[in-house]
C-alpha cells in the first residue's frame, strides 16, 4: 500500500482508538512488508503499548481488496479485545481477571452502541 494509504490508515486507527475509548494505549505505527495480512497489531499489556503495522508490499492479487480505513478499524477492534485475548492465552488466569476484562469490554461497548 502507498504512503497515502498509510496516512489514511493511521488517521482512521486514531479515530477508532478514540471512539472506542482506548486512549490508555501508546500507539506506534509501522509501514513495512508483512507476509500474509493487510495489517497487524501487537499489544504490550504491561506497558499499555500497541504497534500497528500496515503492509507496504501487498501482492497484486490482493490489491482490489485493499481498504486502509477498514483495515485500521479491524486492527482497532483487535486492540479493543486485546485484554480479554491476553487473559485467554495465559496458562494461569483466575476467573476474576476474565470477569474484569469482560466487564471492561462491555462498558466500552455500552458507550459505542
């Protein structure tokens, strides 16, 4: 995707981040080749950071499907559910942690819907 697509992607991600109430995260953006996706996000839960990457070398067959706004929203939604996903991936997690993460997500969704 082009540099213009990357700017659109960043602006849309930041808009969604604000709309979803995810302002506690420090977000870093990258525009580099990815092997098999339009975009991806890595979230550091301990330091509340997120690195969002837009694919800079999209294969020709995927060009008709590029949509930087949609890809940004998709990655912002991953950030929205990241705490719950993080709890699910840990080997040892207590039910209170899952309940807290679920409640946090539900409260955010209440303000969106």
